[in-house]
C-alpha cells in the first residue's frame, strides 16, 4: 500500500466519502474545514491509501497547527469534539497510523493527535506508543422514541419542570442565521465565557461557520420581553443534531430558557428525520456543564484523545500553566478577553 495526501476542501472525492461513510460527522465536512482554515489559517490535509485517480475508500483528516507559541503539530481536528478515522479496514487504518508516526519523527512535529469517538479504535498503547492526552465525557441522546416518551425520560426537576417554567414565562424564540441572531448569541457568549474566566472564541469563527455550513447551522435565541436571555448554536449533519455552543444571561437562569431552547431544537430536528442528538464533549472537572448534560443523558461514554509521541496524561486541574492562565483571565475585563481570544485561539487548536 501507498499513502497519498489530498486537500479535503478541494477534492470532490472527500465529500463523497463523508456523505457515504457511517462514521462521518459534521466535523469531517468541507464546510467545517473551510471555517477552520479561514478563521485560524490552518492548512487541512487528509491521508489515504486510495490512489489519486480512484474512488476514495478511506481517509484521516488533519489540520497543520504551526504555532511559535505551542509548537508544530498535526491535529484531527482542532475545536472539534471528535473526529473518527474514516476507514472500514483495520489493516488500512493501521498502515495510515504507522505512516503518521514515521512522518512525525521525520518532520519534527511536536505530536500527532487523534480524537476518535469509538474507544475500540485500534491503538495498542504498547505497540503504537500513542498515549491518552485528554479525557472527557461524551453525551448523546437517541431521538428514535416518540416525543412523549423522550420527554418523560428526561430529568423531572432539571429539565421537564424548567421547560414548563419557560413556557409559562412567555419566552419568545427566534431561530436562524441572521446577523441579528449572531450578535444576540455572541453578546451572551462573551458574558458566559467571562463568568468562566475564559476568552471568547473569535466572532469571525461564528461568521465563518455560518458562511461555510449554511443551513446546517442554526442559532436559537430566547427573549424575555425583548431581552435576549439564552442562546444555543446547533449543527446538523445527516440524521444527527449537534449541540455545539450554549450561553445565557445568569440573571434569567431561573426561567429555564436553555433547556427550553434545547427541547425546541430536538422537536424540530426530529420532525425532519434526526435520530441522534450529540451533546458533545465535557471536561471531567466542569461539574456545572457535566451535571447539566447528565440530566439529558445520565450515562455518558468516555471520550479519549490520543497523541503520538505519547506523554503521561496530565489532569488540566494540576497543570500550572492552565491555572496561571485562568487566574490572569479572571481579572481581565470583557474587552481585553475578546482581544485575548482573537490572539490566542489559533495557537490552542
């Protein structure tokens, strides 16, 4: 076998592979890759054993992250909750992984990172020398039951009653991709990130997601008497709805607007044929978000990111660099945090 490289944002065969492969997600699509490239300047590449003139049978997609601050590395994929290798053959996948290990050593990459959902992924730690780099929880919800059954399975206090409270509060929902919706979302997003002592993702990122994903993206904003109180950003690919971002005004949290918006998104997606709700990854130490998602899916799976060369796993809570950064962010005003986000995120991917 030989290894070939393609640009997945330009090679039409990549879209064909993504559309037909059962493990493909929104994060494999050309739209998502274009948004990464045009926001952060990442070069995208896919490695495959398929020859240039033939049908694409498999592929591992990556972004080159070339940073003077955090090093040169190959990541599959930055700012993506997961990115499953698209291969039906263990032999071909193993060949691709071995090639990447060799290439990493030849070209001096700091590491190669893989983010598979399937933890049966063929990575024997002793043989491949990949090691766990990050640990998360992964929540998802089947949408195959009827709506009444699904609703009854949700946490009675934290979801069902809060949705009812939102309905009684007379909240208004606006849904779409307009500049007005994006500005309302981003204003709440900045406030939420500030509460968590983190810089916001650049506004340009969301503009590019809208530009390149089009109607696969939806922003929902809940208003109370004309004031935006909560917003979520969801994505859709094939039969899966993805919850990617959520934010709110803490003063109105008692209204239950965020669970209400999520339920509205589920009802709409199910009516259009969606069968799975992907709530994405959650850090182990993010007890607030973990508790929120547990009310929708009480039995999350483990989600592990793998790196080669492997280094011992370091809990982010004990990483002094993370602690120092969060301490600095905690005293920054929102305007400075926005600038920090524009400057730093391309180095983080």
